[in-house]
């Protein structure tokens, strides 16, 4: 037996609560759709998507460049001949007594 102090909600209350929840979800969905679907919002979305794609490609290229530089550093640390070659090519160093000829094309 249920007395007057029963905590069981009535069917009418549950239906009203469900309707209110449905309206709230519908309004939130409509606002979300409007923010993306209007002309400016959709164009901005597409623009940002392209920006993200371009930045991801740039990130991948920089990662590859970093890896190549890490390998070059490791090679220079291990091989004295590679270090000497790099110093000569990039800094223009020569050993005492060596002659350097710079030839220019006509």
C-alpha cells in the first residue's frame, strides 16, 4: 500500500519532464546547427579545417627535417672525417699549407 508520503513520481510529471528535456536538447541542437550552418560559420569551419590540414603537413615535414638533423648530428659525433668534411664545406676551413682555388664560370 502506498500512502500519501510516497516518492513515486506521477506519470504526468514524468511526461512534462521528458518534454522539457526534449525542448532543451532541441534548442541546444538548433543553436549548434545555426553556429555552423550560417554562411560565415560554415566558411570559417572550412577555413579552419584547411588550416589544420596545412599545419599537420608542416608538422610532418618539420618532424622529418628534425630526424635528418638528428642523424647528421650522430654521424658528426661518431665520424671525425665527416666532421672535418662538414667544417670545410660549411665554414670554409683549410689546413695549413693547403691552397684553395675558387673558379668562377664566365
